[in-house]
């Protein structure tokens, strides 16, 4: 019964934003960082600061797509005993009004069992994004994710050829996550100059909302991305701030929100 | 909790049975496509094959000899033959692969080479071939391994490679591999990642196997010429598994030849400190490939342990996982303690100081007296020489010289 509701929540959120001419703020947190309790406070704080969708990272021992900040947060979360079901428990207890996307590597997701997606939906998760499961990599597991109760969010990279962009979009739902640059997650000083062209190419290949992430950390960068895309993902900068205090992360989110909202419809 | 059935074969290529695949960030998919096309084109080009063979014979020193081992034979009670990869330039089998991959990178117009290394043998082999062709070379190495293998760090720097210490996670091969992949995701346009073993996403396991299969092709001919028969058993150590797949491959279609891979049992298979992914692991995904993996029930990768930095990896090549599951190869494990005995034994009986990795294979063989008839022939791959390990073993003070 929750099948349609979970996966469609994200689409509904973007439709609502589009109707009011707004862009989405999509912060990322590593579940269990800096501690399980602080994650709870962080999730509520981010919602209050104006997040439209929140990505919740499932910590993994070997996060090969992540830079030093998210690596360290994952290690810290694992050391604090965070597990897949611990992540779901945190989401469930947070009782947020905004959609939640699990951000995970394949191995901990597979280890969580065949019913992991159903359990996630029941806990209040609406979408899932698997960093190391590109389109065409594993038909069996991609079907499991595609047929499950969660929106299956796929990634597009600056290196992705145009024809493959279309293929990726066909196999995903919720939104398309555009990796802004070559490399791993992290805080960067500038946006890549070819980003507008990449977003334009992707627009031609998909009807889904486009969210851009990797390296977006400051309000002016968020504003520049919001000029191009439907949503702005901010990961490492939020995680770094959360490492200082929940309050710093929430303050950062509020300033990102304000910057994004200066973009005209 | 119902588990995923990882035995259902996914409908994609780049697989060995269910194992292998391409579980990588999207950014790398076009690069892996490009690499696969370039590799398949190169393989079909006689010029490429001639270039590889030229370097292997005039620079690496191939073919490597097949030595008879009279005193070890007497000790084991059967005829033992040693495939001498320790006599290659740079002291191990690793250079067979780096020659092939660096020549391929040149064809692809890549100017910068990335590598990971555990014991340092693959890093040295990569730095060597890069020096030969004037290519920039960056080697990622765990801080812990840099300490254990200081001499190889010095050699790589002498060869003008940049050695980057990896301080994340367990500070060993696993984390060095993650760090090399992170570099490659950022530098994929102008860099080629030379993986050192038959691991990683497709096409690496197949490509590295092909470059290493020279070991078995030579050994098979040499056995027929020198021993007059194929071996009863072929034995090789397995970390990622490149020397093992290299020596096994030419014998896979000889059903009478038994293939034995020897993993690192570290402090014992019943402890948490070993590197025996095939003996004790379960299927999972790490570094782009589905294979046996040391992991906990939550899918978090368990740190590996071995006295030998080159075997200290929690995963294993997907083709070994396949050979295990179809029963074509058998995998056993030898402890740190017994590997040291193998190290000493080959030194004393044959005047050959093996790498600690290869010493695992020697040790297993030495414990099998009575397994074979006196006129059987057993082939052991001596994957590398032990010079790099002498300082580490002498510092332990547990092996009287």
C-alpha cells in the first residue's frame, strides 16, 4: 500500500516547487554522524531551515566515491555502531515532513536483505540512490530497486555521453542526480565552467527534475547552481559544519536556502 | 532475514559466472568502455603483441626459467618444479601486467599513470615501466605498508614516481586501492589506472589475467620439455590472485591438472586476523567487482591481515571466485607462522629466498608429503623474490638466520 506513496512523494515535492517557481535545497547528512542523537536533531533542524528533500547517507567502510570529509563521517558513524536498520530507525524517529532519500553503496544495501527497501519505505524513506550501481551494471539488482517501493534515483556524470543520459533517465525516477564535476565528493572553491552545458545536455535527455551536487558548498555557488537546475545538493559542507555543531549545519542550510530563493522563477 | 541470492547471474558481460561486473561510480563507466575497446583493439593488433613481447624478452628477461628443486623434492617426496617469476626485472610477476597496461595507456594517449600498491612490488613495477617511457607515475600506498616496505618506497621514488601515503581506514592495500580509484574518478580524462591484480571492475580482471597468463603458457611448455609431462598439481599464492590466475590459466583445460591457490591464514582462519577471502569470505561488492569478500553481516568490509603486505587484501579476483564455485581450483590457507617456515625452507634447501607471498605456496607444498607419488611433478609459482622482506623478517627476530 505504501508502494505508490513512497516513490511518488519526491515527484510531488518537485511538482509543488516547480509550480511555485522555487528550486530545491537538498542537504546530505551521514546517518550517525557526529552521533546518532545529533543526526536526529540535524534532520529536524535542516527541515526547519528549509530543506526540500534530505539525503541520508548509509555509512560504508569503503566509500570510494567520497572525499575525506564524508569518509571521515562514515568511519565515525560506523565506530558509533550505526547500521542499516539504525539508519532506518533514525529516519523513522525524525518524523519529517520532507521526502528522504537514502544515499548508499551497494554492499551494505545487499547485506540488509531482500526486504530492505520495504523496511526503508515503512520507516519513512522515499527514494534510494546507489553510488556504485550505474545503469546496466547488474540487471537483477537494478530490477529489484526499480520495482521496489522507493524512487530509484540515478546519477549522471560530466563524462556521460548524451545517448547514455537518456538511457539513465529512463531507468530512474524521482529526480536525476547530476555529478557536477569529475572526482569525489568534497568542498570546492568554484563551479566547473562546463556545468551549464552539461545541464543543457541532460535537459534534452530527461523530463525528470535535475539536482546538481559534488563540490557545492557556499551560498553563492548554490545560487549559481539554482539558476541552472531544479535542485542543489550540498553534502560535504553540511557534514563538515555538522562536525562542528548541529547549529552550524542548520545555519549553513538557512543561508543556502536564502541564496537559492533569490533565483527568480 | 531473506538474503540476496548472489548466485543468480546478472545479464551483463564482464562476468566470470556470477562474479565480476562493473560496480563503479557513473563517472568511470565511459572510461571503462574506452579501456575495453582499446584493449580489444590492441589484442587484435599484431603490432601491440609484438611490442609487449619485445619488452618482455629484452627488458623483463622473459621467459623466466623453470627450475628443478632437488632438495625440496626430496623433502616433499615428489618432483618439485619452480616457475621463477622472482627472476623477472623488479623481482616479481607484477611487471608482466604493468608492461602490458602501460603500453596500452600509451596507445590510448594517456600521459599520467596511477597505481595502488601493497607490498610495493606492483608500485615498483609500474614506476619502472613509466620511467622507461617517461610517463608521470603516482602510486598510492597505505601508510602501514610504507612502513613495512620502506625499501620499495625508496625504489619507487628513485624511479621518479610520486608515492602518496594513504592514511584512511586500515592504511593498507584496500585503502590504497580506494584512494587510487578516487584519483582516477577525478583524472579519468588524461590518466590510466594500472590495477595490479585481477580485481576491480571489468575489463580489469580479464585484462590483467591475459597479461599474466604468460606465466602459465611458458610453464606448461617448460614442463613438457623439461619434465616430459604436465604437472599433477599447480600451486600459487592468492591475495588478489594475479600470479595464481596467470599460472593456472594455461592449465584450466587440462582436467587432470589440479590447481591449488594458497591464501593467507594470518594468525589463523578461526581468528579475525587473516586474509582468506575464498576460504572464509562471502560474496559481496568491493572496488567495482562482485567476489568473495571478508565482511561482517552488515556488509562492512573487514580489514584483512597477513604478514605479507601483498596478500593483505579482503577481496579476491572474481575469476578465482568462479573457479572455486565450479570446483576447478581448490583454495587452502597458510598462517603467518607457517609462511615464515616456507620462507626459511626454500632459502635453505634451494638457495632461493622467496617473497613472503610466495612462501605461503612453498609452505603448503612442504606440508603435503605423501600426497603425491615420487614420480609425480608439482609446479610451484615463485611469484617474487624475498629481498624486500629480509629487513621485516630479521626485525621480527623470530627466525634464526
